[in-house]
C-alpha cells in the first residue's frame, strides 16, 4: 500500500474491507502493527481494530517473558 489515508476520515464498508485485505497478509508475513500504522498514516489502534475485525490472528506482545528459575 503506497497511499496514506487522511487522518481522521472514516474508513467504512468496502474501503475498510479492502484495507483489511491489503494489511492482513503483510501482518501475517511479519510486519508490525506499528509499521503498518506509520505507512498508512493511521493510529496503532485503528490498524489493530481493522485486523481484529477481519479475523486476523494477532501475535503476542513478545519481549522477555518472566519465568521462575528451577
């Protein structure tokens, strides 16, 4: 996706479905929500919601997990 969406404009219906179809495979291939948000000019929360509404399995937060040492 090379275009930036205007911040604050509503993205609904077919446009939202098309956006989800473009972003879902990119997220599934390893791009982060933050990267997708920066490229589209939308917020992290917007991209998160579009992916979630599209039924995309979201990755965990990652980072160091704390486990008790034996």
